[in-house]
C-alpha cells in the first residue's frame, strides 16, 4: 500500500481563456441552432396544415395531381 504522506498530487490544468474566435464561433453556432429550430417548427406547422387539408379532400382529386410525372420529357 502507498504511504499517504508520500502520495503525489498532480496539479490540475487550468481551463484556457476563451479567445475572440472562440466567442464568435460559439455565438454563431447558437444563432444557427435557433434559426434551425424556428425553421423546423415552421415546417412542422405547415406540414400538419397540409396533411389536414389533404385529409379533407377526396382520394380521386389527390390522384389526379400525380399525372404530372408522366408528362415529363
């Protein structure tokens, strides 16, 4: 067993200070994440509205729109 009097304590490394580039990168990532979250919420809302609208339409009118793929040249 090790003698407690002879144990060596390893000094902990101090965290490095945040540079201006690190601050800018952090802020840009935060802004991009917020924008992505807003876009996702908006897309989900629009998708839900579209599904509700299509659920009210008869099946025949939905199938008539798929004829566009056959006319492609």
